[in-house]
C-alpha cells in the first residue's frame, strides 16, 4: 500500500497502519477487535499503534500528502475547528480533564483542518490535526488575557494557518476559515503572507477611530439581499434557506492591551462583512454573521462570496460528526493508553474524511478517484468495473473513468446497490468499501506475484 510508504522507519509498520486505516473505513468502527477482523489482525493493530516509532504527526503527514497533490491549481478553503472527545463515567485512562472546569471528565482534544475546493464544494482531504490532552488534574490557568499567544492552547489557530501555507502551497489561493473561537488579533497580525483569513467575529472590538466593531455596519448602505443555505445541524435536520441582508466595509482593529508583544502592529486593517436575516421563520433565531476577512471585498458579489466561503465551515462539523457520535463513535473505543489512543484518533480523522468523500461522490463528482484511493486501488477498480456493469445503459457506470464519482459507483455496486431506485445509503457504501478494499488488496498481491515470476 502506498499511502504510508516511507513512514515509521519500517515497511511492515507502514503496511500494518494501512490495514488499520482500511479496517476503520470498512467497518466504520474504531474498536480494535472489529478493525482487525481476526485475532491475528487485532494483535497486529495493537502492536503497530503501540510502537514508539508510530506517532500521530507521522500519520497525519502521510494523510496530508495526497491532499497536497489534490489542491494543485485550486482555490482552497481550509476549514478548522476543535472537538472534544471525553470518556464520561469511565476511569481517567491516563488522560487529563476535558469538559467544563466545573465538571471535568477525562478526555482529549482534536484540532483538525480539512481542505475544501471553494468552487466545487468538494472535500479534498486532511491538511493537519493536533491531538492533545491536558496534564492530569491540571487546574484552569489564571491570567489568561495577560499570557502571550504561544503560551495558550489558542496558538493552535495560528499553527494550523502556518501548516496550511506549507501543505497547500500548490493551491491557487488559500483561505483559512474559523469560527468565533479563532477571532484572535495576533492570528490576523501573524498570518502567513500567502494565506487569507476568514473568521466569524466573537468580540465587539475597539476600532482605531474609537468606535466599536459591531456598530460599524450601521453606517453602511445595504449591498444586496442573498439567499444563504444554512447547513444542517445533525441527523434529521435538512438545513434551511435564509434571506440575509449584506453590508460590507473596511475597519481598522485596534490592538488589545493585554497579552500581545510590542512587535504586533498597533492597528490592523481588515474587511467586515455582515449578513443579517431580517425576517426569520417563526420560532427560529435569525441568522447573524459578522465576518472578518483579509480578502478584498469591493462589491455585493464579493461580499456574497465571503458568506458562501464561510458557509463551507460546515465541512469540519460534518467531519467531527462522522468521527464521533454519528459515525465512527470514537468515544466508544476500548483503547485506553494515550499513545495508542492518539494514533488511532489520527487514523480516524483520515477515515472520517475518506467516508465523506465517497458518500458525497454518490451524486457525481469531477474530482479524481485518487482523492480517496491510492493508485493500486484505482487500478483494481479499473479491472473490476466492467464486471459490475449490466447490459442496459442504466446499469453502466455513467461517470468519467478514474473520477471519484466513478469509484463511488463501483463501491456502491459492491455494496449491493441495484442502480434503479434510490441512491445508495451510507451502509451500502460501507459494505461496498469493505469488499472493494479486500479485492484491491488481492489484486495488488496478484500483480506483485506476477512481477516476481
């Protein structure tokens, strides 16, 4: 397998990690007993995840390599956020506290970044993730506002932007998107030069002219009214459409007084785009987004584009849902030791993104199959595609060869989809990928044996 080639200092570890990743995707589980399939597979998974040479950083570097290839020439939105994985009601497992300070529970955190094609709304892959736990029984730090950024967990927002600049350097444009927690003056001041930021404002900041940020749009004329698709909040929620009024203009943020070194600028010029829903449906809180960005916003079309790009942030929420309760159920893993647990979590982030890519492609995608499969798997798909097609036009793969939609059709057919009625569901895709991964591994072995002969 090629995804982890050259990693961990030993080919056998790379092969074993590839099998663990395939097992997570195939069975949509992070329980080692299920991933391994057999007792031997279970023991192999435990050994490789426990190896000191296997680290989350090395795994994520491997996963990001395919993302770096996929973004070439694209306008890319890198969406980031933090999720908490806690084990309420169970022993500490050697983990520090998560949850609220008033009622801490053992757990850890994942700060992940996923690349999305800004024009096609297609998930391109994992950019990076930081996985950590706090010191056991660590008390909440005091004087948070007085501490420098690199002394706080908030440093992760800037670190992720710096990583995006490196991993996504082949992209045409990089836009790092974050929610209100990433509204940090120092992140704007120290962002990499080739990265744009788009952040939902959390604080009614002081401006250089003595006014406040949230009051600025009152002085501006409305640019237009636009329909915004509000992303679903979870299973059963179909999302909704909101008619919002857009205003936009330049603002100059004044540097906060606390916790910032003198080399940060005294003020910072950015654009503010405000999207406010004036007539929400009954019983629904009106949508109100105040978006700070380094992107140029010269007219109504540019303001509408900023709102559209911010909406793509739901892709990281979708990744976390797939990672946790509504997908892989990372909270239910029986793996207890932190090193092994963090290695498994890194694989699970990659698996969650891979599953989303395959499910998205059911409805058609022009992205290449290499976004979700390595070259040997694509070759195996080419070898079996004709055998899955029927005699009628409707029973043939309608998608361009070697596209992600083409691969998704093959996986769905292996999962039992009959091409006629409703689109394949997640279970069909899961079962199909399980069969496809086994076929691809057998195909690769057969090719290798043929070359040796």
